[in-house]
């Protein structure tokens, strides 16, 4: 019974923790401009993140090494440092976007300007990272994030033309008022939002934090293979709401208030209350994960002691690095840059940097010296190589498409 | 000098023919015992004729997964060999010269190596 509860808790946290500011904004933007015609990308992204998280979790459990320890060992210091720089900068961008997202959500709930909420959000992130136990942190934000299910509820209450929605999803076509290059640009953004690298840094470091061994792999596999696809359904519901309410009205999403507008229309004040709790929990949870990820990547690369299972005094550089990252995020947001815009760029850059972390994990997951008998099986390798091609293609196409489309304008 | 300066440096044999570039340095951990590990000793250098980029570890093992990555990397590093420290005549700032009659070992970590 206790084991069953553990599995249920893990799955629920994985669902609630799947959606972050990147998923919220990108899915809503895509829904409001392309309807459900890009929904297949969410499927591709979710399968990809399942595969990637499954491999990195297995590497962490079998070898006791988290992602950046593996990268440093396998790529050597020079290529590893280039890899770290790119991954770290993009992660920092995501930290900034998430904190901005918390502040925007709090602004919607309180009518106090978001710039005033930003220091509060950053301080709260720091306090939790400093004080709260890893497992409680994960469980509370994950479970509260489940309130985002209200997007699915709202979609039903809006009573859309299901046939029309299914048609958009099953026979994807570029809408008349959009170009082919913007369609593919947003496909990459959506892919990057589902397969954000920080999720994997966090997932594999979390496995070390929680002291996973090989016998915990079954549990982790269930969490990933059940939790992430259900989290992906939440993403689809967000896009669906936007497609039903905003697309016909000709509103292209540019702010967080527009993201949640369909919920208010479909599920009223109660729905609005739920979605605000959900957005705050999801962005706050992701702010914690990205802040920790920035500490994890730096500490693992430079060989500092790291982890929340140590007292802050025993992992001083790890904690100091996270404090500095939070200050950098604050400084960027203090310039008044729109957090939604930062988010839109961060998901695309995530897709660009993805091969850097994916390839080393794929290689190590095949190396019996690290993995013993838990190397990738043949079906996993076939799928993993298919995804390597997809990830490389998305990464290489992203910058040209960004230039051609003017970042999706 | 630091090891990082050595990587990518051109390697010549004793009559000045270019053999390739230093791709890696091979250490053995058999020195004086320390708290965690014994001290490392430089066994030799891995020389690659075509590229000084990373092998990603595929030179050490006969691993074939995930297809086709190992084959591609091995092809890029075809003809690479391990030369022992004793066979190195001189290490300069921009070149490494080997002694006459040096032995080129396989860089693999199985029975075919030194």
C-alpha cells in the first residue's frame, strides 16, 4: 500500500511538474495562432523527454553520476566547458523566465504590478532552495501544479466543436494567415518547451539527491512513462483552450492574462482561482528546478560538492552559485524586459542546445563500464538515434528560422 | 607546461614526417598511494592522423552501440595509435617528435595494448 502511494505520488508530481512557463506560453501562443495543427509536436516532444529522462535517470541510478559529471568525464574539459557555457546560459534564461512567470501570475491574482513581485518571488525561491527538503519541495509544487487540470475542464465546459478540433489535430495544415516558416519555427519552440534540457539536469541530479539505486528504476520509469504523457495532455488542453476561444477572436497571445483568459470564460471565477494557483505553483516549481539546475551543472562540472542532501555550509559554492544566478535573473527582469518574451526565446534556445546534453547521455547509456548490464536495449537505441536526428535537425534549423520569421512575428 | 597545451599539437617521426596530432593523453594510476587514488603516471599519447577532436571514449573499447556513432567516430580517427612516453624524443611548444623505431600500439584497452 505504501509502495502504491509512492507510485501515485511520483506520477502526480510528474504530471504537475511537467508544465512550466515555457509550456504555458508556447502552447497558448501556438493554440491562438495555429489551432491544434501543431499538436503532433507535443507528442514528439513528450516521447522525446520520456526517452531522454529514462536514459539519464538510468545513468544516474546505475553509475551514481549526474548529467554534467558524465559530460565532463566523456567530453573532456575543453568541449565540456563549451557545452557547460551554452547549457548554463540557456538555463539562466529559463530561471529568469520562470521567476518572471511567478511574478506575472501573482500580478494577475493581486493587481500589484509584477515588477514588485519579482524580488518576492526570487527571495521565496532562494528560501526554499536553502531550507526545504528536496522531496517536500517536489511534492508540494507538483501536487499544486495539478490544479492546471482546470484547462482541460474549461475546454470541456467551452463545448467546442470536437470534430473541428480533431480535424485540426489529425490533418495538420498551415493556417491561411501564417507562413510555412513560422509554422516550423513554432514547431521547434513547442519541441523545445517539451524537451527543456533543465528537466534532464534536474531529473538526473534529483535521482542522486534521492539516492536512487537500480531497484528504484521501475518506480522512476512509471513516473516518467505515465506522468510525462499526462503532463503533455495538459499542454494540449492549454493549446486547445486557446484554439477555441482566442483563435476565432483573432487574439494572438502576448501576455499571461491571455493564456488564462479561456479558463475564465469556460470555468468562471472558480476556474480562474484554480488556474492562478496552478500557474503560480507550476512556475514556482520550475523556478526552483531551474535554479537548482544552474547550481547542479556548475558544481558537477567543476567538481564542487553539491546537493540539497548536504547542509548549505558543506556545499557552499553550490549554494553561492544559485544565489548569484537568482541575482542575475533579478537584474535582467529589473530592466523591464517582458518575461513572456524571455520565455518565447528561452524555449527556442533550449531546442538549440539540446544535442549538447543529449549526445553524451546517449553514449554513456550504451557504455557497459558505467552501466553494467543496464545499457540501452536495441529498441531504445533505435528510437534514441531517430531522436538524435530530430534533435539535430531542430537545433540546426532554429536560428535560420528565427532570422527568416523575425522570431515568429 | 600544462596538459591542455599538448592536445592538438602536431606529431612528427624522427625524420620529420608528420604523423598526426595529439588527440589524448593516456594515464595509469600506479604511482605512490594517496588518500583516494594512487598518483597518476603519464603512460603515453594517443596520436590521430586525421582529427584531434574527441573520440568520446570509443578508442578504448570495442563498443558498437549506438549504431552508427561508433563506426563514424572510428572512421574519423582511423589509423590512430598510442605511443609510449619512452618513445617520445622531444616535446616542443608546437610539435612533438618521436624517437627512431618507436612502437605504435593500438589505443584500445584490451590485450592488444601495451
